[in-house]
């Protein structure tokens, strides 16, 4: 499995077995302090993603701007609303998912 370092300080039960090189006998109870853990959790979350910010910024800004701008052009607004919804929503959502998947190798050291 993980070796003797995964056991909680059972050095006495292990007898005179040699410690693995580069490893401690006991795994640290708290690997990171609270603030560093929170920072790593925030950095690894999708909410800190720039695509998440741009998605909401562009979506709400353009949606409300064009909603009031094309308020009286109903047919054009109806067509534009569907074009806008499918393009911006799915395009930025795809960018968000793609960026999250591509960021996973960079985030893994903060989670270990």
C-alpha cells in the first residue's frame, strides 16, 4: 500500500525495521496550515479561473446591454438572443472546462 509512513506513528510496532530513504516514519498530521490550505484550495477551484470571470463579465454585460439596445426590435432580438446564448454560453463554458482540465497538472502539486 503506502508503506510504514502512512501508519500513525507505529514505529514501536515495526520493530527495528530501517526507515525508507527520503521518508519520515510518521506522516505529518496536518500537511499544510489553514491559510496555505485555503489558498491552495482557492487556486485549484474553478472560481479563481480567469475564464470563469470573463464568462460572467461578458455574459451579463452583453446580455443586459443588448437587451436594452434591441428591446423594440423583437424579431431581431429573438434571433440575436438565441445566437448570443448558444455562442457565448457554450463557448465560454467549453473554455472553462478546457482550462480546468489543462490546469490540473499545475494544480496537482498543491493538492499533494
